[in-house]
C-alpha cells in the first residue's frame, strides 16, 4: 500500500514568518493530496487539496505544491499568525473515475507560531 | 445539518469489557471511516465502508469490528478492550454525488477512550 512520510514532526516559527511542511509518497498512482489542520482538542479539517493534474494551488496565505516526478508535495503558509498553531496532516489517495481510494495520512507536524 | 456526530464523547473501560462507538452523518455520504489517533502516530485507519452493508479492513483492524446496517450510521465495536486500545477515535465520512469535492473527509468530534 501507499506510504506517506511527513517532515518535520515539529516546527516553530515567529509570527509573520513562513512555514513549510513536506511530504513524500511511494505510490506513483496516487493522484489526490489533501492537507488537514487539527487544532488542539478539535477534529481534523480540510484546509487545501491538490490533484495530480496541477502543480500548485493557492488559497490566501496557504499554498500547496506538487512534484509528481519526485513524488513529494509541500504545504506553504505565509505571514504566519498565532491561530495557525495546530497539527497539520498530509495525505495521499488514488481516485480512478468515480471510485475513491482511502486516504493514507502522514504522522503530522506540530506547528507553533510564537507572537 | 449536524454533520458527523459521535457518541459517547468520553468513556472509561476496564480490561476485557466491551463497548460500541456510534458514528452518525446526515450528509448522505456513501463512505464512512473509523480512525484512531495516538501521539506521534497520526491518523490510522481501523475499518471503513464504501456503502450500506459493506465494510473493509484498514491498517489496524485487530480487536475491532464494525457494522454499517444503515447508510447514515457506522458502528465500531470493541469485543474485549485492552489497554493498547486507549486512544482517541475519530469517525469520518465522504463522497456524495451532490458535492463538488467528493474526496473531502468530514470528521466527527472524536471519542476519548481510556482502558484501565
């Protein structure tokens, strides 16, 4: 099955700086890559996703890039704010037509943004 | 819409006891999932279902059973609880033909289980 590795496991940044979290995947057939954010004591929630037919996607201060050749994708958060502090999970999945595969999650990155 | 709900929110069991966790969704989703979350281990899939009456094993299925008798409900059972099953359990659902983003998984609030 798919294996998703995520780095770093912890990341501390100063407010206003950028944060980058990287993930690699093993199955070249994977074509859907979401990122979930989990605040302390809360449920994971989708913040952005990318499909393999695009290389980059942006949504305000967050962006995700995908390198299919190298089989890695990254989450970029610019102008970080204390409310960005949370655990971030990357995941990979295979979608074939209308058939959805299960998500394979990375182990998570604890991001702390210091004011 | 309530989205995805889970009961109970918190439970303490003694080793060997059994219990059932209930997940309910009102989004008409086809797929439902049970995950466990342990520190440093991320979200690990226990069992999942791609439709009413169907279930499949995930990566950590041992010690758990599931049933999906109704489309909106997904039950997770622990037949004989062990301390290693102390964890936070999340249910999730996805995939409705009416949604643009069919892959998005919506999570419940979680159930904290402590096995003594």
